[in-house]
């Protein structure tokens, strides 16, 4: 079943669609990724999704790594590569061709309206991402406290978020969160 | 004519080839945790001076309007400006190669040892902190927009959250319903 052409084909199609609706970047499609991989395809549980998201955030690189890990969980290394390429290729091609046209249109009123109109929708999607991830990850009150503390520190200070991740991992290793 | 002038402006300092683009974005991919945009800005504007501050801001605005991971789009625009399709491919590959390799090593370790000792608790802690990070990002994005356009923007933030977060509707439906209305609201406000 794993690595079957049908599974890889399904991954390719689903992630190519996601690529073209990922307004606001990878964080905005986290709810849709969750819906696809947990609710529709049963590639993983809610908690496993939260764990993979944690690994993606703890690794260096763009936020889009969560797509790589969903592909990996669904179909191993081939799945990871198919998901990564499918998640990037359509939007990259669109960007490649749009970049030149954009120069000509950047002073126009409709270009500004599209940018200003998409912004609140993508913000709502990122809020939904945080909500769904908290739902999956915060299984008891100590973890809720970690989420809240991280949100406040990252929002209110210029501290590198990596320190929050390291502190939370350290608390877990010390057995404080168990 | 105008667009030709833009292109020459873009490459007035020096024109990196595909190899230089690959290496530069390789560094960006390796340096960023929890999002790499600040590192891309530092590399492109401050360290290599491939783009001016304004050019970077305009490139970012374009990439945020288009679908897809923003930083990946930035690498495509910069790569293609300096070295065409090959440059775009080199920049994207450079950006993605190392992070994909690293995240797969981590995932393999997680698959093999994720249930050993206190590692489940460590991963649970990481997961809790990771959603705090996303919540902070959401708040940072939301507040300026809500402050500037409480009437024309805030309802769309709430509607997108309710549709996707609470009702768990497919993203495509929510976008198809909300994006045209939200763009129309923004358009009406400008006039």
C-alpha cells in the first residue's frame, strides 16, 4: 500500500491543489492539511499531526516543511519528495509568470484591493491553524500553559522563537509536562 | 519599456548566476527557524545588496498576494530576475534542499525513537510551544489590519476562522465564498 503509485498520485494531486490555494503561505493551509491527512485519508491521528508540526517548527527552514512531513507519514521518502515538489511547483510557476506582469500592474487600484482583501481572510486562516493545532497538541493544562506562555513571549518580545521551543522541549525532557 | 527599466534596476549592482543564487539561498534555508523571511531580507538587502529595501518590500508584497509559501515565491522572483528560469530553479532548490534533508532525518529519528523514555513528553512540549508560535504570528498579523479597517476587515477574519477552524469546511469553499467579498469590501473602501 505504501509507495503505491495510486497513493503517490493522490498526494501529488492534493498538494498541487493546496499549493494554488495557499494564500498567506503554509501556515494558512495547516487546517486543510489536517483535514486531508487526519479526517479524510486517516494517514495519522490528531496527536501525530501535532507532533509532525512540532518537528517541522523545530527544524530550520520554511514553514512549508509540514507538507514534507505529511507526505513522509503517508508514503515514506517518495511521499515526502512528491508532497514537497507538488506543494511548491504550481505556486512557483504562477509566481514566475506573474512577477513580470506585476510590475506593470502595481500602481493599479485593483492590485491594491486584491492584496488588502486577501489579507483578512488569510489572517483568519492562520488563527484557525493555531486553534486546530492547540486542539491537537494541548492534551492537558500544563501544555495549555506552554502554548499560552510561548504565544505571549513571541508576541510581546523580540526573543528568537527558537528559545521558546528549546525551553518547552527541555521542560518535557525534565518530566515537568508529564 | 517600463518593465525593461525595472529589470535593469534590479540587477544594477551585480548579477549573480545560478550557482551564486543556489549557495545564497542554501544559507537562508539553513539559518531560519520558525520562518526564514527575516533571514532572506538580511541576505538579499544587507549582506549582498542584491535588492534595495524598497525592491525587497515590493517583491514580498507580490509574493504574499500570490498563493504558495511566501519565501519560496521570493526565491523564484529573485532567481528569475537575475538568471532566468535556471536562476529561479537554483534559488528554490538551494532554499529547500537542506531543510528537507534535515526535517526528514528528524522525522526518521522520531519514527524510530519517538516513544523512548521522556521523548514523547519532549515532543509534546515542542508541539505546545509550536502552536503558541502560530498564535503569536496570527495576533501580529491581525492587530494592524483590525486597527486600520475594523469594519471592512474584521468580519472576514472571524468568518474565515469560523468556517475553517470551527466548522472545518474545505479551504477551497471558504476561499471561494470570502475572498471575492473581502476584495470587494477593500475595493469599495478605497473609493
